[in-house]
C-alpha cells in the first residue's frame, strides 16, 4: 500500500516487490473497498489448525536440544536413548512433555522442514 500511496502502478509494484500482478490488484482492491480492515487475512476453507503456533515452536525448540545418549559431561534433556532426534521420537516425546495431544511424525517433519 505504501507503493500505491506513491502513485506507483500495479505492474510497477509487482515488479518491485516480486509479487504477481493479480496479487497486487487483489490487495489494492481490498484496500480501496474496506481500508485497513480489508488487508486482514480472510477466513480460509479447510479444517481448523490442530496445533497452535506455540506448540509447533515448542517442538522445534526441543528438536534443537540434545537427547539422552551423550557423553557424561553433557546433560541429557530427555530420557530417549538417541544421539539425535527422529521425527517419530519427537512426536512421541511431545505428548510426554505435555506439549499437546498425539501428533504424527509427519506433522513434526513438516514443522521442521518449513523452519529451514
């Protein structure tokens, strides 16, 4: 919207921001029709989220910590006898840690891949 306020054309905004021209048109149209409230994300179709962003962040944080099977000088942060985490183990431990109900290994994997 700042580009539009400087009287830039849709194609100029798309070029400068790397957005598709249709996306620029859509957002400018929403702003013209409803002002700032028109820029809020709209309700999306599909099922609601099963886990909160906070739960995903907690699993990512735990994935960065060391499992149990380590030299004695390093403190283990779980009871899992591993030298590194696997997604199934992280999913299992998340329930034990009280982060949330059962979560699948594929959910954990998706969180970790998207955070790269």
